[in-house]
């Protein structure tokens, strides 16, 4: 017997909710797009999980840039 579990915050969509430029979005495979969406979403919502415990909190704007860059690199690697 297999128990089905639904996780909140997991995006299975390969849509472009974070408005990556279409020129780049088309270059990525569906899996790479999913990697971008998942990593960006996770990092933006969980800054504390990626910083050293003694690190001061980073502004929302600066953290979104960091998350964007990491997600982009991950999507390129997954492509």
C-alpha cells in the first residue's frame, strides 16, 4: 500500500511565474525550468536555511537577487 502525500509549496508547473526572459526560458529543458522555479521559490521563502546562523538577515531585494542567480546557475547545470 502506498500513501499519497501532498506537499505545500512544491510547484510542478513548468510555467514561467518568475518572468525569466523568454530568450533564456526557451533554452532550458522542462526539467531545468522546474529546477529554476523550485530553487528560486525555496530560497526566497527560506533565507534562514541558506545563511550562517550568525549572519545578519539580508534585505528582501538583495536576497531575491541571490536566489535568482543561484536558481539560474542550477537550471543551467540541469539543462
